[in-house]
C-alpha cells in the first residue's frame, strides 16, 4: 500500500518505512506527526483518488530529526552597472519516517 501526500507545497510518494526530508514540521525527535493531506491511496483492492484529498485517510509519521539542507548560493549581477550581490540560503528540513498509511 502506498500513498501520495502533500506537505510543504510539495508532493511525495510514501509507503510504510519510507524516510524522507520535507519542509520543516513542528515536533521534537521521536514525536508523531499526522499528515492529513492525502491525494491518493493505492492498495491491493484498488486506488482511491481524492478531490482534492481522500476523505478519512491520513499518514502517520515519526520525526527522526530536524536538519538543514545544502547551502544554495544566490548571485545577482547587472551588466555594465557594477552591481553584484551574493547571498546564501539553507532551508530548514525535517526528516520523517512513515509508520502507517490508513485508507
């Protein structure tokens, strides 16, 4: 059984035991997080497609850790004007492990 969930404006395909990095979610290490935005649930008896979300389904996950993503360099330049700006950014992420997918 797998599901497609939405969190942080992005969509992920998850199954039980999947580990993934998502946009920062509130919660301490080891706490459980419920993700109610389930777009699709597929099981042996068929798939349920939401409009936009599947009614009564949810995904339970455990927070493994709060981490930071890789550094991204933002460089801006205007030709012939002597304008240059450099800025760095690191996104806050949460590593989660999927414990249960309910249909």
